[in-house]
C-alpha cells in the first residue's frame, strides 16, 4: 500500500510538471536524493489535519461575509536556527496581543494565522547572486540552501526538505501547547498590552482603548464569567506553497470526505511570482481543498484575477479564496477599487486582505533593505478607505513581523531611525516589523475599523 501511495504521488507530480510550467523551483543537483526524501515524506503523518483545514475554511468564510477579521503574520522567511521555544513564544505573544486589540475595536472574531511552521522557502528575482567576482545560486530559504555566501552553503540540498518538515512539526507542537495551556488567556494578554502602552512613546494615544478592554474584563469578572474558559485560542499556520516537491509529497486524501488536502499547513498561498494561469502552482492549488490565497501586486490585471477565481474558486464558495493585495502605498487607492468591484460583479465572495509590506520596500543609505512604518500604515489606511467607499469589507492584514526587538523597519511609535538599522538587523530575507511596531499597527488599525 505504501509503495502504491509513493508511486501515485510521484506520477502525479511528474505529470503536473510535464504539463504545466513550474517556476521558482530549485535546481536540485541530485534527483535520486530528492526522490528519497519525497518518498519518505509521502508516508509521514501530515502536519495538519483535514478537519483543522475545514475549520479554518469556515472561519475564512466569516471573513468573506464581513463577520470576522483576518490577522496573519510572522517571519518573512523562517530559519532552522529560529526554531526555539522563546522565538515561537514571542511571535505568538505578539499576534495574540494584536488580536485582542482588534477584537475589541471591531466587535468581531479575529482569525489568527501565523506565517509559521512552513515558511522556509522564498522566490527570488534572480536565480543567482553576485558578490565581487563570485557568482553563486541565490539563497532560496533554509528549505533549499544556506544563507552563507559559499559554494557549499548555496548548493540546493533536498535533505533540507526533511529538516523543514521536522522543524515545522516542532513549531506546531509548541504552538498547540501554548494556545491550549493558558498562555493565550485574555487577562494575561491584556496585561501584556498594558505593559506595552506604559512603555510606548505613543502610549497615551492607545491608553483609552486599553482602558476599555480592561473595563470589559472587569465587567466579565463581576458577572461571574470565568475568563479561564477563554484561556485558549484558535491558531492556524500558513506559508507560501512554493516548493511543489514538498507540497505534493505531503498532500493527502481525507477518507471521510474524499477531499484532497495539502497536509503541510492550514492555509497556503500563491505568490506574485508564481500565479501564472497556466502554471503548475495554480494547477496544484486548484486540486486541494485547503483555504488558499493569492498575492496580487500593482500589475494585477482584472482579467487575470477573474480567471484565477474561475480556476481556484469555480463554485464561488466563501472562505475558499483570499486575495492578498500588495500594491504599495502609492498605488493601492488606484489599483484596488476596480479589482473589488469586478470581483463582486462576478458573484465571488473572496476575502480581501492587505499586505502592506512587500510593495513598500526601500534601501537605506547603509545598504539595508527596509520599510518605513508610516508608509506601511498608509497602505493599510488606503486599503480600508477603498473598502469603506465601496461598502465592502476590509478583511484584515497579512504582515511580516517578529516578536523580537529587531531593527529592520524604520519609524513607528518609538521612532526607529535609519542609522539604527545595523544594531539588530537579523532577517534572513525581507525586513520585519518588530514587537513594538506590530502593536503600534494593531492599535492604529483598530482606530481605522472604529472610524469605519
């Protein structure tokens, strides 16, 4: 039986790649070693269950209907070195703090999804990187090769796919333990937020909202509501479904429903560089039943978006498809309205989410890639304004963040300066909001939703 599964998965992927062009895939130097790894993954337990994926699809349906908000965030690119209890705990803590603020401000459930337990691969604009006279393969994430600029580190190694699976399993185990073991308790999360308000230079602006949350908790206690019952949190994980060898190996058919699910994560997305209508990524995503997303940059054409709906959500099911808009602060108010209007006219109930990070990357005088917090905030504001004008629902945000006090994005309530960037510039790829900037964004987004 195991051999039948292996042969079927191998044949399916081989057919997929023969028929549909698969871009942004590593040039694995040893096909036999790759086959050994994927064969083993094909018989391993999936990282997530079909039931969990179906539950998230239901939560995303509420976002599509305007009855919930999506908060999705985490590292640009996870690294194996960051798979520590402290690192995972800090990211989770940041997202829980942001979620409480947004829940109170909107009076809507917040669907919490981490860019965690699988975000180990990155598309690149060039297959090679040059430093001086030396040219080597680009770093494609720890799932493929190493960040160090040496021939040995940059050689794609399929054994890293196995390490990604094990690192993702470890992260998921810890997340599940924390979200069901009291770490996510409302009173504790509020205490964290009170501490943030007290330390932040912009804390006075946020104090009234924090006080309201505190009074709400006090009221619940006075009514005899045991907030310990609210000490657990639903939390899901997501990543870009980039490496088709890995994704196909972990695809499973649910025996109860007969549906096919990617077992690597609850929600997978297609990136801006891999959303070709005739490409292998769109074809693969059309075959799985997970909730899925597609990134849309400023060049996204209306016809392409409508065809993506036909390919990925032909039955127009709320919760199936999310469009993550990364247009840039200068373009979002021009690009987004027509996409929302034409999609609505087609009867599609998709989730609209803002990615205010990728369209706003600049280079500092020091040579560091960075993002200005105020520009990130402006794209979010434009996203909300467009939906307000159209009478549609701004479904949430998708941000690159960390729970650490890194110095990668400038600005924010504590006014990080460009000259501060080298102090703790730790990202493996793109700059992330640090803990303080992430909470600044949550409080300011809460004000936008309240105004709406």
